[in-house]
């Protein structure tokens, strides 16, 4: 007797589901691990972003945002990943004062992303427990 096809996890609509489906290839256990890593790692990396901004160190700010950009990509926030890239590029030729508006937008987007990923992680965890 054949095993029935396993259910597929459907990612939150604010994430790039096509990208995540390709990245994880239906492996919801792997996805759960990546989302858990994001939740664990982002606060520490973000403290570095905030410190660089407060210290007006644009070179360090660029580097720290680059690190976070990668994290956002791995959980399907490709639009935020693109915004981080644009912010990085702005760091090459703008002062901290000129970066302030975009930095505030980045803070807002990061907070929303973090909430979405925490909920998505809980959903993944529940999905995996129900489908063991």
C-alpha cells in the first residue's frame, strides 16, 4: 500500500512562497530550523545595526545591514532583502542624517518581519508535529 502524499506547508502571503518552496523543496522540518535560527540570530545582529547607527558609523552600518539582509532572504522576505540592499548602497554616499528616513523605515519593516516570522515559525512547528 502506498503512503498517501504528504501535506504541503503553505507559507504566509507576505513571504515569497515561490522562493521558499524552491529553497526548502517541501522540507518543512528544514524550514522550521531556518525560521528558528532567524528568531535566535536576528536580535543579536540587529543590536549591531542599532549600535552602528547610534555611533554614526556608516561603514559598520552597511556591513551590519548586509548581514541582516541575508537573514531576511532565507525566510522569504525578499522585498525586505531588496530594501536592505538599497539601504546598503545608500550607505556608500550618504551621511547618517541623510539615512535617517530610510533607517526608520527599515526599523519598521524589521519589526513587522520579526512578528510574521515568529508566527510562521509557530505554524511550521505545529504543522510538523501534526504531520510526523
